[in-house]
C-alpha cells in the first residue's frame, strides 16, 4: 500500500495549492481527486474491504484520508481562515467528506456517474459549501 500511495501521489498533486480564485482552486482539487480515484479505485476498494480485518491496511487508509484532509485545508486556507473556529470545522468537514475517495466511489459505483458528472457534482457541492459559509 505504501508503494502504491507513493507511486500515485502525483495524480493528486496540486501545483498551485492555495493560490488563485476560489472557482479555479475548486476545479483543480476536484479534477485531482477524480483523477486519483480513476487511478487507484481497485486498490482503494480492496483497502476499504480489508481494513476492518487488517490493522496495517486500516492505518494506511486513515493516513491517506488524513493527507487528503490536509490537502483540502491547504487548498482552501484563505476561505477557512476567514471563518470562526466552529464554522471552520464545519466547512472543512463538509468539504473534506465531499471530496474523499469514499464519496467519489459512491458516485461512480453506486450512482453510476461518469467522471465528468462526478466532477460537476463535487464542484457544485464545494461551491455551495463555501457560498453558505460566508
């Protein structure tokens, strides 16, 4: 799993993290997350399936989710920093939940959406989350 994470890190990399207009940062994060999902979906699903029985897998999955959370917080630091502490947590939790691979998997596998539609759903969701936060 560690090798797999390192190997596909570039798929989730954001070159200009935290910089640019909000709509561009939303599009960049969403595109990176969907691209990452397309690359790692089988391994992600196997990890989720095996995590309850294998502590090492559970720890690596938790680590990946935490790294994605941290990336989300860095990408939207200007908006999050403008909020009070309680609102910051709520907005970060909402945006993080929306952009985790678990949600993308739900949209792809259980709702049958193609990647382009998943990106639309995530962009709309993040836009609404940040619009509601102000």
